[in-house]
C-alpha cells in the first residue's frame, strides 16, 4: 500500500490513518496458519469450469467486533450481532455453488445451526445408560441436519471458517483474505455483514492495567476506526464484487447513510437494515435505485436471506459477464 | 429500602444512588416467572435435616455484565469473563451438598461443561446414517458426563439456572434471589464471582438511537454503578455468609482493594484474583489475614476451585455454628 499511488477524495479515510491503525495493532496470532489455510482453500476452489466460467468464492463476514479498553483486556466495547444473517447467507451461497470463507466472531451463530436451542448439548440430548446418547425427538431433525451439513461443507473443503474477536483481528484477517482472493478477479465476492466498530482506542494509548473505578465518573475519548472499505475496493481486491451493510435504528438516517456508503466507498451494493424489522425485510441500494427484499410470509420458516442471496447471485453473474 | 433506616459511613454508596439506579433501570422481563422459580426452589431445598442442621443454599454469580450504550442496544461495554470459575465452583458446591442458584451471563461456561471443545455439537458428534448420531470417541466420556450431570442436577432440583445479560438485569435478579434467601438465615451463602461493571450509562440519559460516527472522536461520560454489596449485606440478606471477588492485573492494587472491600462492604471473605495467575492460585482475604489457595500441581486436571470451595465450606460451617 503506498499513499502516493492513490488520490483521496474529501471526507475519505487517509492512507496515513490506515497505516497508523495497522502499525499500532497488536500482531495477529496464527497469521502463518491462516495464510496456509487460505492458500489451500483458494487452490481447491479456484477451478476453471471449462465453459469459460470458474468457481466463485465469497467472503462472508459475520458477528460484531470488540474494542479492548485495556491492553490486558478486562473491559471492552462490543457491537451486538448474533451472526444469524451471516450464517444464513453462508448456507444459501453454498447452495448456489459458491465456496465460502466465513469470517465470524467467535461464539456467534454457525451455518446450519440457526434453529438449534441456545444450549443444544444440554437441551437436545439424553444419556440413557453408560453407552448410549439419544437425541430428544423434538430436536432430532434439526440436530442431525446441523451436524451433517456443517461438517459436510467443512470436510468437502467448500467452507473455510476463520474466527475473530477484536476489531484488530477482524481487519487484519480481512486483509489476508482479500489479498488471497485477488487472483479470482470478478469471481470474488465480498459480503461484509459483520458489525464493525466505528470507534476504537489506539493500542499504544490504551491503559495497560485495569481502569480504576475509585475516582468518580469515567471519561473516555475513542478514535474513529478508519473506513477500510475504500482500501478493500481500491487496493486489496479491486476487481471483486463488493457488498457492504448498514444497520441503523432510524430509517431516515439508514437510507441516507446507505446511499452515502455506495458512493463514498464505491460499493456495488449496500444492504440497508433497520434494527427492528431486519428479519422481515432489507433494502438493497445500488446504482439503479432501491429494491425492497422481504421474506416469503406464506412460509413460516422462510427467511429474508433466501431472496437476498438469489438477487445477489444474479447481480454477481451480470457483473462477471460485463467484466473484460 | 428506606434511606433513613441506615447510617452511611463516608465513601459508601448512598441509598439515594441505589434507588436512582433501580428507578432508572428498564423493567425486568419475566420477573414473575423468576420469583415463582425461586419460591419453588427454596421450598424444595430449605429442608431441616433433623439434627438442628438444615440444607444450605448458595447463590453463585458468574460471567460478566454488559452496559448498554444505546437504548435500542447495538453497542455496549462488556466485562470479560468466561464464567469458568463460577461453573467449576457450582460443581464443587453441589458435591458438598449445597443447593445452587446459578446466576450466570447468557452463553458463558456451564457446570460440568468445562472440558468440552468450543463448539461441542459440531466437534463431538457425527451422523453415521439417517437414524444414528455417534459421539467422537475422544470426547465420549466428557460429553456423556456433561449431559448426565448437568441435566441430573437441574432435574433433581438442586440447581436453578438464571441467566442475565445487562448490569440492570444482574442487579435486579440478585435482589430477588437475596430476598428469597433471607429465610435461610446463616445457611445462605453468596459467592459473588461475576465480573460486574463499575461504570454505566443511566438509562434515561442514554441515546435512543445508534450513536453516529460521522462527527469525529466519541467522548463518553460513564457514571459509577452504585456498590450493591453494602445493601446486600445490610438489607437484602443480613444473616447470610457473603464472599465477594476482586480481579486486577496489578497484584499491589489487588491486595489493597481486597482488604478495602472486606472492610467497606463488611464481607466475610474476599477472593483476590490476579488476571494472569488466577487459574493457578487465589488469595483468600478475611479478618484473620491472607490465605494463598493453589491448585494441586501433581494432578493435571486439578483446579483451584476444589481447595477453594473446601475452605469456604469449612468457614461457612463455623459461621453457622457461631450464629445464635
């Protein structure tokens, strides 16, 4: 990344901010292992299909990032996200023939596990005697499906799961994924559904020890996380199809910000979510306008991700054919 | 609770602060259901044993509380805690014959489940055909033990699990538990291992909508959470044996604060944890001085909770016999 290579439009994150964010971040553990897994995954899934087409790969990001408030982390700011959308979308991308890199917050919802109770191990199983575990009949189909489909996708090599916790890990791993997906050209898709922190405490200005509570109220100043979307589009994966997400509690702010994100970060699509209705419908914002996508209300178990991924796959196909 | 009934020593939380905290908190969902469960649990477990002794009941609190930063919560401050200590301690209290109210953060470590992998459903099981689920032999003993012992304790009625997420829920439910345990007199024990937020944003001064990131750095002012330990000891459960916890990253601050907590909140014991060594040893601080408690290093699977709970049960016995 070289600051002199790209011009900056006003209001955009500067390369200096981004460099300073990465320079000040704690080093990523297991980065060699992650690179090895990514290389193996791309090798396996980047296969020409003979008719001029090639396998498609999507990076789905899912769950919220944390921002540590102390270096020896006791307290942190967290962004709420169950990871339900990312998990559901991963299932539909796999069904549509994509290979999926699932960059997810540790402990959030996993693909094929959405219908399980909170504590499946204890709610779904019983031990009948020393040697037998039985599944509670109410949960039998869900449990078996979850075990079979999730393990199946991982074992076949179509699904690579990479976990993160902090904002630092998230952006460091996203960069590794993007660089390893460059060679896919327009067959690469980024589906950035993770709830990424807007604010952080720069590592070097962070308290080493636990913040003490004895001296009255706590005043905190948090810096803005540099917007990495511009860098992803321009430098990390300039030929990929890129979709970002906006979540707001106020619909007016939501649509204004989705439109701004489309323009400012040069996204191909922005999926706009309102907090309270996001499981019923989303608004897809792209250059051609706004499209409301809602779940099929005639089916109890239908979700909004099914038509959403269908629309995205169509648009991604057009994008691939339009690319030189 | 009446402010005029109790005198305040300097530096102590005032009853006005506590009243204002509870008054401003969002109403507790399911409070009728929680009260009903507690009543049933106390009825079942508060049984005279014939020899002048009665069953003992311990309230174990476990995991960290969250502090919402917005009313329609997208962002919150979280206190890190796996809940491992609370889960392990619950097992040893049950083994020692106590009935346990396990007030835990949703999603944290559960009793008898400490040795399971992160995602047990997917790592421990395989589906061999349409009708059979088998347990991976490496995990078989752990998985069967977890299902049997955890379910067993709940079904026998010796273990009541109550989940919380926010600081508001935690303190509201703790109050309900304490009031329902009053009738147990000295047979009640509070083992307050949860990582409780020191700071919070009062509900009425909280942003309703998501905080916007467009306007530079974020400045936040957080108020101190009133220290409820004094009220628990004086008003909610004045005859119970009370143990609180201190976690710090700096050993000097740790011991100073543990001693202060013992005095200021009139605890019977304070368990002092240093972040980095807390799984190897803890320091128990009481009126007679400091006792180092460490795990049995000759056994690989030994934990520090085993000798810790043994010590606590002994001290609780002495406390019960010394009470009129």
